[in-house]
């Protein structure tokens, strides 16, 4: 029986369109991983959705003169459309404003509460003097009292990694309008993180194979754990299902609390939509299943500390025990594949500063696979990477067009011209066997890298096969073998076999191009599936329609193995897979590109 792998992808905020920095940490890596796992024969469940609660939504709604629901309806669809265009094969991309999500969040909370991991506390909250609205910790900024970093947020310092309270910041100010917040006393419910010190520390100590950036960050997580608020003074969010709390319109779950539970609630919704409400259990209750999370480095603490603590608390496995909640014993994350930042001119992409490349603009101009290639080959997998148009153009022109596109085009063109079909290898030679051995061995090598989410190493090995095949053609010179058709056919057959192998190796990275190469080799049907956007009724809220991303990925033909090409299959004259970009684009970028210093 094949293994079960859950791909849990970070939830983007539905307060605006997403930019290419967002998908460099979540969209592309998670899809490359999921496509490989499906090709390798594993049962994959890939889930995520739009994060639609919290102050960021209220701020954007106010800017646009919309209600919060209208705002998230607008941007959820925009984000889902862009992810569809990028080819991210979600089994379910949903949203946090569904009835299903609210119910699951409340059930998880009640289990935590029953097991004694939720405590009430009177705390100090930040209020905007001009609006009277609560300022979430992330919207208060100041100087860190521990390390002196002047860009610390009210919940955490990204420089030293320590958890903070907004009231502790030196010279605090609102990130929304710059005003100095007013701090007032308010009662909230807290997750008792210190009650997970031993259990969480023991679990983290077993994760020795995680990426270095994740390991380095998590080493100090359990040294200074303090209770963390899970409710907020806000009128937009999931209702707190406790007497004395549920009827307070300005008390809702903190957005981070309900968002991380989305990985599980989306799995439950997917199962309900398949007609088998218990289908999620194969990924969440079976200890042999794998759960791999994908996010940017600013979300590590939520996935390596907070989410595991919530799961332990629900399971009754915290430091003072308890009983499993209504969902049984839920699996904790197996792997946390956190990426660093994709920057521009050394700074994070910023809508407010104008240094932003929106995903829909990029897809419209260049299509999905050029971006997927750049992120896979040169993205911020283990360190921050600066995006430049010059580097993007160079990689498209010299690697995709000159190397991969040229190999496909000239191999198929010569076979079409000389044979009209895939030729039979009449006179194989040692050079043919050597190249074929390299190509076949790459499945193990590249597969091992993708299994560990090492995408840059994986695509580098796949492109090494492409380079070797180009050298082979240059050395064998089949265009000069008119008087030796047997040898010519053997060379062309070998080249076409390696084109098919390389196409399989590159399918997780370049699925749209892979479909074209499959068809150029005379193949029919679906080689690499793509997601679709559906408008479906909410399962629990009458009259509500939700756009979701989903797809049937069982009908695609791509499998992670070398399969013999079909001798005699007709070949048509190919068209370029990757047209070259104008070199001048590398100096300025397209007209709509941001102007940066």
C-alpha cells in the first residue's frame, strides 16, 4: 500500500493579491513536492486556503469601503485564480470563513480547555487612540527590549526570535498609522505554553533532519515559553464557544489560533466533500503518515512550537496529560520546510513601498513555468535571495531555452525530418548506453532530493541530464550520418529516450511545459494534471458560495520512472517550448515592473 503524505501549505492573507515572494516560500515548493510524491505512487492530500480573519482584513476593508466579508470574498477569488494559474495542485484550497472551519476550531479549543491547557488572564492590550480598535501585536512595532532591534513586532522579535508582549516594546507605534498606542487592561484566554515545555522539547529533540534554518530557530523555542493569548478584542473572527464569552461581540479567537488549525479543518472539509467524512483519518490518525508543512521563515514559530502544542493539548499529551479530543490522537508535523525570503534590491517585497511584483502580472507576461523554474533553481530555499530581472532573463534564455528547449526541439525535429516517427535503435553504441545509464540513475538521485524538499539540488541534477544529452548530440552529430541511417537512428532514439526521461524528471518543476513535451513526443491525454476553480455551496452556511481549488490528479500519466519510448510513434514538427526573452528586459524589467533604487 502506498504511503500517505499530507502537504500542509501556509495560508495567505486575503487582504490583497499575492506577490512572487509569497509563492517562493509556499506555492512552488509545496507543489513540486506534492507532484513528485504523487508520481512516486504516494497518496497525497494537499490542503490550504485563504486566511480571512483578523485586523489585516478590517484595515483593508476600511481602505476600500467594503465590509470584511466583501473584502475576503474579493481577494480569496483573486488569490485562488492566481494559484490556479501557477498550477498548484491543491486537493482543497478553501478559506477560514467556512462553517466547517469554525466548527473544527471550536472543537479543538474545547478539547484544549477540557484538558486544562487554556487559562484566563488579565493582560494589557494595545488600542488605537484614533479608532478605538484593538491593535493586534503584529501591528505594534518598536525596539526590542532584549536585543535592541528597532523593527520588533509586538508578538515576536524577528532578529533574536524571542516572544514579546506589545507593552514591552521600547517606543511602540502602530504600523497602520504611526500613532502611539494606548495600553488598557482586558481579559483574554491564553494557551498555557509552559505546560508543554517537556513534551514539546522532547518532540523537537527528535527533529534532527530538519532544514538548518528551522533547526537553528527552534533550538531556543522551549527555553522561555510563556502563555500566549488565543483570544482578541475584535468583532471579526471565530466565536469563542464558552459561557460568558460566546455572547461578547468583541471577543473572538486570535487569527493565528484559528489559521493554524486550518490544516486540519481543510482536511476534514475535503473528506466531507468526497462523500467519506472519515477519509481525513488516513493522514491525521495513522502514525505512519507524513505531514510536511511549507511556509516562509517568519512563520516557523507557529509551526514548530504553537501548532504542535495545540495538537499535543488536543491529544492529551501535554505535560499534565489529559484525554484525546473528539478527533482522536492527531499526528504532529513530520517536516517543516521553511524557506527564507525572496527580496528585491535587498529588501522584502513591499506593496506600500512599491517594490512588489504581483503574481497575476508575472503569470500574464511570462507564464507559470518560468517563475516555477526560477524559484526552484535559484529561490530562497535556505537563504534570502535577491530577485533581479537580469538573473531571471539569464536563466530563462540560457537554461530553459538554450539547454532544455533546444534539446527537445532539435531531437524531435531531426527524428521528424528523417523518420517521421520515433526510430528504432538499430546500432547502439557505448556512448548511448552511458547516457541512458546517467538518465535512469537520475530518478533515484533527484527523487531523494525531492523527498527531503531539496528542490535546488533536485532540479540541478535533472538539468545535468539535459546538459549531458546536449553534449551527446553535439558529439554524435546525427545530422552528418546520412550514409549510416542505422547509427543515426540509434542516436536519435537515445536522444528521444533521454528527452522523455528528462521531461519526467522536470515534471514536478515544469508541469505545463511537461505536458507540451509529452505531446511533442507523440503522447496523448493528460501527462501532468492542473487544478480547477469551482464555486461550491458552503457545507454548513446556507446560501454561502465558496470558490475552491481542487482537481482530479489520478488521471495523469506521469510516473516517477524511466519508461521506454514507443518505437514508431508519429512525430510532428515541434514548436519552441520556451521562447527566448528580450535581453534588454534584464536591464529594466517590463513596463509594469516596480522601480527600485
